């Protein structure tokens, strides 16, 4: 049977019918290269709920829609295998999915194209009724281990398929079944519908509904209610404060973390390593008891200490994904609240205990300022690049998902067989240099380290990954001097052979600057005058001056982490009356004034 064939199943309990004309064909039904096609069928589930309506986007929705429109689906969607209660039938599973979609407005939300030239959505629409398609894949005679592998493969393939913005639901489901028995549920969640914390709520609700339980009414605010609150005077003040926080860091903090000779282009060819350790979980708990800090803060500090050591620098700017659920009323909200928290951390502490204290203060400040107007923040990043001549990138990212993985999911995974257990995973293509994702902190410390090989090759990534549990083990006994890090990670990184200068708190490679100028301006002369970069160019266009030169250079900056635009330009024009010279910074006074007003 080909993946385009559909076999009806008895799904009356879910008010579902086979639909040969379903609008979306999940990638999970396609044949993998060199692999067999799978026996599958598609079922349409119809929903009818009480709540509906429309309104403006929330800040989280606006942010994620922008990301969806500019990024690959596998960078935005999130796949996971949800636990299935023992004895659940396929019809009962379909009925539970229908109830889940009816229960949560965010899953029934679409983002129709707006009237602007780019079609960017201006409103969210919550649908009272509609339908969605569920794929059902036959399990055959697979063992439990083979079923787990199949479910994980289905998720890996299906996560790369976009979830349409203009139609609900915001999640796509694939069932793995043996006849009428439901064995596995694979979900691909669109981040515009649910972030990690919301997905944890969905998993718990699904498990209860599939077990036949009746859930109490939802009391958390809906996305429509969140949008109203964000447009209130208090909500606008909070967003303005967040913008000022970002402006201060983007205009004064270090623009780069990793700057050595291996960084020669945009991040690519990432490797991913899953680390699982029972003893590391015990050591983490001991550090938390000794210091009074949360596991999230301790792990942030330990990771930052290792990053700073590897990068050979003291000041770090880290992007941490914030759940934005500081208020109790938002804990069970199903929607997308998570946005970046921008952390400026001085790692120049004597020991890890001091750094844990700094990490606590810096992260709390960043999390409080992470409810953002995405359009203004993205423009702020552009304006800061224009002003400083160096473009901020999410080089180092921290994502603590430990509180978003329900126990019903975590407990299904066996404890690691060896300690630590390291597993190489397929790495998603991400525009980051290093990403630290925490999956579990109790029973076993599970984390994934994703590294660009320009920063850490496979051997170095393994050494780095092993260093974190080793650092926790040492910190469980007492304060660890950061000067002793070479004992767990080797000598400091940041090897810089060539023409390197520390300018505006960033290490800059003059060879990379010359390559940048050749790309943007052609022939030129670069000099360093009192710590400032000065570029001299000849122009045939009489309208081309420092402003045009700077715009061209800044436009060529993406992917050039070790380069910087000049601070001053000298543009020479040959005229019949002799040479005419224009000079200046090329910076737009309006941009400079706007940033000054924020800082």
C-alpha cells in the first residue's frame, strides 16, 4: 500500500471518518530513502467547541509567527512521543484528541494572512468547529523497542513538515496501532500554538482524557485574554522595559562569545550529544542544597563557566529560552508565551558559588524582561548592528525543559545503563554556535549539547559534555575555584593566531575585516587609528559616501562573527577639478538617537 492509499477504520467514538482528500499529508507516511513504504490510513476528526472569536496576536504568537515565516520547520516545530494509557483503543484515542482540541482554544487557532504586502497575520482566529486529520500507522509485529524506534523516526521526519498557519489545529498527530490497539502517539506541536510548558499541560490532559477521566474546566487565561492584557497600560510598560533591557545589552555588552581562527562562516554541520547521568543528578541536588540555588541556576552557572573557559573570555551574553510564566495564573496556560531572555553574565568570579549567585541575579533580571514586542526587538538588533558595526547572534543558547517534561513521559524512559551514558543524536540545523538543553534533573541528569564544529569538534564536544558532570561532582563537595577548570576541561580556549584586536569588548580578526570590506566595497585600505577601524575606498559613483559604504558593510556582516564594520570611512572621488573626499562614520543620526533614548 502506498502512503496515498487510505483504509477506513471504525472511529465512531471520535466522530471521525476516513478522508481521502485530507489537506495535509504528514511526512511520517512517506517512504524514507532506501526504506519501505508504511501501511497507513488517515482519519478525519471533527470538533465542535463552545469558545471562539478573534483578536490581536499575543506577543508570543507574533514572535513565533515571525520565526515560522523565516526559519525551517524543524527549527520551530517540536516533536515528541506522548504516553498512551494501557489498553487504549484507537477510537478512544481519537475521541481523546478531539476533546483535547475542543478543550484548548490555542489548538483551534489560525493566523490568516493580513492585508499588508507581506501578508503578515494581524489577528488570531479561534475556531469553534472544524476538523483535523490524524495519521494511523500500522505497527505490524514490532517489539517494544522497535515501536519506540518507529515512533521516534516518525517524529523526526514529520517535524520537518510545516504546520499551516491559516488553519487549525496547531498540532499534528500520528498514531501507531496494531489493529484497534493504540500503542504510540506521536505529536508535532507548532510553536505558535504551544510552547514547552504548554505542551506539558497538553500531554497530561491527553493522558487523562485517553484514560477516560473527566477534567475540570480550564481556568488559565486564553491567548485572546493574554492579548488584551498585553495591550493594557501595564502590559505596554512591561514591554517597554524589556526593550530597554535588550538595548542596554546589545549596545554595551560583548557582541561575540567565540572568536578564534576556526570561526570562518555561519554555523553549520552541528553535532548533538545526549548525556544521561544518575550520579550527576545526585551531585546537582547536593549543590542546590549547599548553595540554596535552583537546579536551573546551578546548571546555567556551570555551563557558563565552561563556555567562558572555552571561549577564553570573561563576559558572556547568553540567550535563555524563558517560559514567561512567572505569575501563578499562567502556569497552566496553553499557548506560546516563551521568548528569549537575554543574559549578560560576568564570569570573572573566584569560584563557582560566586558565579551561581551572579547567574541567579542576571537570569532573574533577564527572565523578567523577556515579554517582548518581537518586531521592535528585531529592529533593535538591526539598529545595534548599524551603530556598533558588529551583529549580535544567538551564539550560546540555554534551554531548560526539565519542568516541561511530564513525569508520565520521563518515567517511561529507562535509567541510563552506564554512567555517564553518551548518545550521538541527529543534529538540527540551528543558527547557534553552542546550545545546552536540559531535559531531566531528577533520577537522572539528562541534557543535550549541540555544537558547531567551528567551536567544538566531536572530540571537544564530548570532553565539554563530560566536564559538566565532573564540575557538578566537585561542586557537590564545596566551592570550586574557577582557576581549577583546566583540570576538567583542559587549557583555556580562544586561541587567536593572526591579527586580533580587542575592540568594543569584542575580539576582531583584521583578516576577517579585510574580507568583509572586499565583499562589500571592493578595493580598500584598512588601518587602525587609536583603536578604531578606518577604511579608505575610491568610488566612481558621486552619490556614494560614508553612509552608503557603511550600509553595504553592515549588510554583509551576517555569518562573520569575527569581523566588524569600520568606525570611520574615507571615500575618495576623482573629479575633473581634482580629488574630492568625503569622510564620516556613516551612522544614521536617527538610529543613534533612537538607541540613546533607550539606554
